[in-house]
C-alpha cells in the first residue's frame, strides 16, 4: 500500500503521516504549504507541493507514486472565517474534495479516509453524541464537512471504494514539540497565549447547566486522532466495501474550568486566575462523543489523558515561543 495524505504538512496531517510511516506504510504528502510546513514531514516521505484543486497535479501524483489509498485531510477549518468567507470554504473544502475524489476514482483508488469534524453536529442537546445524532451544522465550515461526507460515501458506493469518515472532537497535544499546534484558535493554545502575556485566561460563561457552570467538551490527543486514522485505513484494506462514519473521542467530558486548571498547573502559572467573560453565541453546554462504534469497528480507543495532552502541547508551545 502507498497512501497519499493531502494536507500532510499541517498539524493533524503531519501526525497522521508520522503514524502511517512509523507503522511501516509507504506515504506521500500533497500540501500547498499555506498553513503547513515541510519541516513537519518525516525524512524520506516525499512532498508534492500544490493544491487539491489541481486535477492535473493529482493525476500525476497518484500515477507517479502508484498510490493505492488516500487520506484526505487538506481543508480550511476556522469556523469564524467560514462565516465571513463561505464561498472560499466551499471551494477549498467541497470542490477540493470533489477534485480529489474525481482523480481517485479515475486512478482506481479503492480505499479513501476522509477527515471530517464534530462540527457536523452543530449544537446537539444530548448527553453523548453518537454517529446517529442528527447533523445540524451551524457554520459553513461544518456544512462543508457534512457535504464532504455525503460525497465520499456516494462516490465510494458508485466506484467500489471503501470509505471512512472520521468525525473528531477537540484536538490538543503533540507527538513531539516540533509537531505542536502552530495556531492559537483552540482552547489550549489560546490559554497558553494569554498566560504567556501575563493575562487571565478567559472563560466564556460560567452559568451553563454543567457541574461547574462552564462548557464541557471531549478533548482528544492528536496522537490518538492519528492512530484512529491509521486504524481506519487498515480496516478499509482488510474489508473492501466498508463504509464507516465514526466519532474519534474519549467519551469523557472535561469542563473549560477543569482544562484551564490543568494548563495553569502544567505551565507553572498557577498564580494567574481565569476571568469569566460573557457567553459566546452558539456555544452548547456539553458536547461529548460516544466512542462505542469506533471501538467496535476498529478495536480502537484513545490512549492519552488530558494531562498528556496539555504537557505535550505546552512542550510544543515552548518550542515555538522559547522567550516565555
């Protein structure tokens, strides 16, 4: 098997590439490096630089490297930006995926893993979010991921391609400091950024119907995200005709206040107290994954806890911000 990983130079993509390569798989990366970095790609893994919208490039890469399976991760992923630029998100995420699927079908690819998102669910009012929970995305980003799932499954059935759509929840952590999250758009790096500046971490609302009043989320280590993608890829090879839609989560809720407490302790900034700000529109009180189906289908479960995530994320942050 040779796997093409689109977006393989990004935060999540580079972890998937590492996990595949460490597991003995042959891997090639396609990335336009708009947010990724060639330095994140393991030695010996070839990089093809370019856009998933470039059909001629995709045809050439699939043929030249004799690709037999695709893991499609390349996407734009900022919810707020998607609200401001919906056409950009639909082009990059939906038309980009369409182009990858067209090239894959033409090349006879029989194994396709799609990196989706829990954003497809929107604001589910349930204790645990199962794969059968109604999908009501609340942003163009979430809509593009749901439309992507529909397209992947339809193309898979039409062209005899085994498929897996992987819905992951709140990602944090790093396999090594060099592979840490370079952005500051998720809770953990946002808190790092504020405490490094000597500012109080912000809690958006402490009056939710949860044990401590702050929002509860399912946090998953990026290493576990990567291992789940590898497990899915191998399942598709072992079971042709498979069409999976799976949550990647721990099935455990951690409140924003609890997460900030762990961050303060790990970073050595226990003296900086969190500050409560008004609620943000659209934040559900609780979003926690049901992890039963992925365990049953792939024999997979998360192997890292919250402290693992924060410690590795902090090491990555210090690697990029040594002055702190």
